[in-house]
C-alpha cells in the first residue's frame, strides 16, 4: 500500500519533473491534509480534503465528514476510519 501511496504523491511529482516538491526546508509547502489516519486510509476511504495548502497558505477548507446511522433503534455516528488500539 505504501508503494501505491508513493505513486500518487512523490513518484507522480518526480515523473512530472516538479521542483520544490516535498516536505523539506525550501519546498513550496503545497499539500493536502486528508481525513485519514495513514496512507492506507487515504487510498481506501476517498477521504475528505480537510485543508488544501498552496505556498503555505490555506486556500480551501472542508469540515470533517461523519455519517449518521440508525440501526436497531440506536443512532450511531461513524467516519469509517480504522481505530488503532481497539479490540477487533
């Protein structure tokens, strides 16, 4: 899964010959903050883009997404993220 994530992030920028790409000092600080806990969730969930940052400035912002379910008389809120440390 990490290779897939790299394919749509670092490797894509390399293939396009983008300069100043990455999270290193001197880079442009262009990035997207996703509603995902890790690379697997970013690929699996099609998560909301919480922040879009260009040249270090937030240019777009979206509230976190949460679904509400009603099952067996119970109302539940879920975000479909994997909870680390929970018993399965």
